[in-house]
C-alpha cells in the first residue's frame, strides 16, 4: 500500500516495487526470449499463447522454438475461466515444464499467472481455487490468502496495452457463479516482460485501442485514488500525455512501430506501480461485466470510465483538472470544476473518434442486469480504493448513466 497523504505530508509507510528482473522493449525485443528464459533456468517452458496469434501467424511457433518449449497451449477463452487455468497447470505437470512463457494479451498472461499459482499451491480442482481467491466484502478489509510453495518462473510477451505482464494479479472467472475472482501473490509476477512493437503491430485495431483505454483507466483511477502518491503521479501523467497524443493514430497506422512502442511504454508506466495506489469503481464494475457477459476488459473501460469520472468528480476535481491538462486540454483560464469536467469530455471525444462501444446497450447489457452487477462489484476489493465511498445505489446510478 502506498503512503497516505496528510496535511503535513506523507505518513510513514512502504512503497512496494514489482518483483520483476527486467523489461526488454523495442524492436526485435522478442528475439531475446530464448536468452532471457535460459537466464531464469528455463529449458523446458510451457507456452501459453493468444489463439489468434497461434492460428493465424507463425509468431508463436518461432518463439516456442526459440525458448525450447515442450508444448504450446492456445485455448484460453476471454476472462480466463477456471477450467483453462486447471488445464494449463495440468499440462505443466504432465510435460515436466520448468517455466511458463505467455504470449498475447491479458487472457493468456492472466491464465499463466494463475496457473503458476496453481502449480505452487498444488491446485488440481476448481474448488481448490476458492482457498486462494481474495475475499472482500464492502467496506473491507480484503483477505489475501498467503501462497505457500514456489511458482515456476514466467516471461510475458505482451501484444496489447492491458499491462498484465507487470502485475501480481490474475483475474479468473468462476463460470458456475458468473463472477470474476482475484488471485493475488507477489510471487506470480512475471520475472521478465518483453514489449516488441513489431509483434504488437499485428494486434487488431479495436483490441489495440480499447486496451489502450484500459491503460488510461489505470491512469485515471490510480491518479485520483484515495492512496495517490507523487511517484505514481509522475508516471501516470506522462503515460496520459503519450496516450492522448499517440493512441488513436497508432491504431490507425499499425506499421508505425515508433508509435506502437511509445504506447507500449505508456501502458507500462500506467500499471507498473498500480498496486501501491489501487484502482476503483470502473475496474470493479468492469470485472463483473466481463465475467457475466463476456465484454472485453478494454471495452468495459470505454463504457464505464466516463460516468465513473463524473461520479467521483465532487471529491477529485483538483486531480481531474490535472488529468485534463495532461490530455492536452487548454485549461488556462478555466476554473477547477470546469477543467475537471473537461477531462471527462476529452475522453469521450477520444472514444468517439475511435468508434468503439461506449454504452452498455452497445454490448447488449440492459437494466434488468444492473442489480446483480452492482452487488458483485462491491465485493471486489479494488472498489475500496475508490476516492468516493460507494454504495450499491451509487453503483446502480453509474450503470444507468452508462446505459
């Protein structure tokens, strides 16, 4: 947890650094996968890859050969159902693998982290996951089960902007309950992240743009979190400056590798220290929207972040005004409230230019589902970081505003 601001400064606390060895980024970064794996003692890794990359390109085959993979698994559904985690853990044991390499976006990366936890904890059945999921009931506190055992080392090769390669968190869906659970352990953070803009140039436009908005969601909710901190502030604001100038054009010009790389770095800045400040209501509602209806994470942010910003504005106007400035809004001469509202309006303008879904009705989610979504969202521990206390009625109001 980050330090809490007081009138006189910051209370004594701890700022936790990610348990990563390094980030390899830039053109031809993926060519270093084999050497990085060997440096971690990986000689027989299991590869968990995006189905699209594995079936429509030769990228996964080349990378699997480079790192000496014993097998490739590329059947991870969106939002990572428990069954996929158990399948990866089973294959890891059957092939006597000594590490996991994930290639793709948030689903294969989260599945790999969850499978690493499953291997360490000896998880073999869906019910076993219940012992390790984070438990939270609003207003808290969260109960995070300790992880006993040592998970296998991981390398994550990210091809979207969701940023899962930098966190100790895995979101896993219990399809029986229709709920996304959180698994959290520092030890499941990938040891190495690889960001190669050439690989990212193959990511479809909408997926690239919406995961970029997901990264903006990390920035916004982290920046005005009740636990905000100067160190993360600096990273968040630079990330937002890059995304505001480069995200849309990088989606329209995928062959411009410099733009792709800049956005990859912006996504890295947006999430690498997020654990210290937390996120809030947009993420909490988005988790359940994805688990229940299969809405991609990036799309949930496109729909939910603007109304959540409006909900939080009464207690975060000063911070949202700073976000507006970082987004390129000419705030000079504006009052604080006007500048704060301008941040939301600038985001809505960006979403309109992207042509992505921005309403719950766009993804087939109607008011009859709102009560269940609101109830489940308040059982997500990250909602505790929201700067404005949230009730079920508040969450319902946001959902109606997003409809």
